[in-house]
C-alpha cells in the first residue's frame, strides 16, 4: 500500500468506496427484509377476529421503505442494475463463441 503511485492510490480509494457502498446497500436490504418480516408477522399474529390481513396498512412500512431502498439501489448500482452497461456486447460475444464451439464441421 505504501509503494502505490498516485493513480493507483486513487483507483484503490475509488474501489474501496465502491465496495463500502455496495456493502452498505446489502446491509440496508438485509435490515429491510428482517424488520419487515418481523412487522408483518406481528401484524398477522395480532389479528383480531374478523380483521383482514391483506390491507394497505399491513404492508405500508414495507412499501414506503421499499421505495427508499430502490433509490438506494439506483444510487449504488446505477440505472443498469440488471443488465449492466455493456451487457449486450458481452451477450453477443458469448453467443458467437458458443456457436463456434458447437460447429459440426
């Protein structure tokens, strides 16, 4: 770590910040799942006779917190969360290589 050039040090710092941001998102996701499971199960087990479980107030915390979690995901992973930035190019190359491997000639 001591012998890194300035550019390498900056790359390391950026990578470190990125890893911390990703870890922070996954911690946020885990707390979202655990807390909402607890809240929803508490609501289920505290139902009174004739009270319905499937109503908005039962899931309102999960809904609004989920919106915040979605914004957190976009801030960490960007808008290309599922396919990535160069997904199309990688997929084309993968399919082209697969076709070449499966030739019978």
